[in-house]
């Protein structure tokens, strides 16, 4: 009898152990299934966000060119369709992730500007009040409070430009890489905007990279110490990129003039003195200014467009408040602003009208959309074009809350 009892207890113990093992295994499998389903939902949401951003122009479709309120979020170029993004809509994204990327112009107190490129020498300063911020975009995408996301838009090709000194005349070294590898046989369409006083003297030409992805471009009649802006458009195998470089003779490349976008629809640009925005820059000299707009046509050709620009001195502090100029807002191109501090002390500032004209990058998360601390982040990649320049778009998404 006692033997049967012991056998029964052993059998019961084995049964309970088996049940516990089965329950643990099932619980683990159930948790894995839940995680898989949640991650699948996040991955699907990343794909949905990418498709909405790249394949929808938003509502209204021309919101990037106007001051209209946004009713639907999307970055597709409505005129090109497909995987082509609007060069204007990206300019209206509030990309600032911290206060250092938002500036206030002292002559218009209370008006703040988003710095798209984080560089005031050739930045795109847009009024924050006209920008689409991260929270608004999330609401328009229908994910506010449920999913976090971020968008990174960067050129596909890396095109760097640097001067080669010691030759007695201007020599520029252009390097082209893709995915970290040098690209040989790339066609270069280049443009030099030589600053002569307040005038722009343009030069252009065609070159090709060697087996190391490099090309030396020489201008025998221009000294290496002169002021200029240089832009080069690169084409290889249907992929296009752009690089630029600027050299000034006024105080070690400090930029005396800052262009601020005042009105998108009308193309109104404020030419402000840098000291009134960046008081710690030490720039405290009045300058004379001029401005020329170069329209970017097909095959990366430039067409000069004359615009009216006051020729009086632009001062800081209590001096001349600012100048206002108007450019053709419906056409992409480069606004090149020249300034003269004194004889042989000149420089230039470039405002790209349309982000692709200078290969400007953009990261959109408003400082809010950080994926740090989340277990699973889904990413989607797409190759797109902006102004015929090749870009890569990366969308990241993650589930908020538990």
C-alpha cells in the first residue's frame, strides 16, 4: 500500500513538473508571438509613413510654395510624381532639434527662424510660424501618441570640394564617392561665381573624375586668394549629386549677410546684417550688397535672372534695418548675395531656393522623435530625387507606450 502511495506521489510530481514546463514554454511562445505581432505592426507603420511621405504631395498639393495651412502631410513633388520629392515642401519642415538651430532677428522681435542646414553661411532660414513641426506632422499622419517617427533625407553621392594652394592661380579639387567608394568616370558640370567688387563673373565647364574619383579644376586667370562661390553637379549611371565651396576675402570667411525667407509665395527675402542675428560673431562693419538669382534649368545649366537690390550700406544695430528683395519663387535656383566691406574685402552668401540645388540634407524629428530607449525600431529606405539630385530617404518608426 505504501509503495502505491509513493508511486502516486512520484507520478503526480512528474505531472506537475511537466505542466510547469509546458506552461513556461507556452508563456514564452505567447510572449514571442505578441512581440512579433507588435514588431510587425511597427514595421508596417514605417512602410505606411514612408509611402505617405514619398508618394503623396500632401493637401494642398502645392503647400510648399504657398503660405497655406497644411491639411494633409506628404513631400512628393506634385509636378514630377513617383519617387520625386518637392524641393519647396522640405524647406518648410521645422527641422530644428534644439534652440541653437532657431534664431531671432533683433529687427523683427518675436519672429524666429528655423535653420534647415545649421550653417548660417549658406543656410535656409525659414519663419518658424510657417513651418510644419513634428507634432503637426504626426497628427496629420494619424500616429500622434501611438507611434514615434523620424525622417532623414541625405544626398546619395558625397561630393567634396577643396582648394589646392601653391599653384599661383585657383585650383579646386573635387572628390566624388558613393557608399564610401571613389567613383571614377563621373561627369562634372561646374560653375564658378567669381566675386569682383559687388559683381558676379560666372565661369562654367565640364570635367570628369579619374580612377580615384578625383578631378582637378583650374582657373588660370583667377588668383587663389580671390573671393568666389563654386558649385559642381555630378552625374554617373543615372545618379546625380552636387557639391559646393565658398571663399571670401572679408575676415576669414565670416559671413556678413544672412538671407531670411519672409514670404514663400512671393519669394520675398530679407537681407539682414549678421550681427543682428549672431551678436557673438564679432561682425560690426557696414557692407554694401548686391544679389543675383541663377535659375537652374535642365541638364544642370544656369540662367541668370536680374532682380532689384538696393545698393546702399547694410548696417547693424540702429543703422539701416535690412533690405528686402524678391526672387522668382516658382523656380529652383541659387540666390547669390555679394557684399563688400572695403576694397578687396568681399564675399558671397548662397541661398539655395529648393534644397536640391546645393544638396542640402534634412533631419525631421523636432527633437521629440528620439528612438532611444525603445526595444524595436523599424526602418525603411527609399531612393528618391529632388531637383533631379539623387537622395536617400530613411524613415524610422517605433511604438510609443507599453
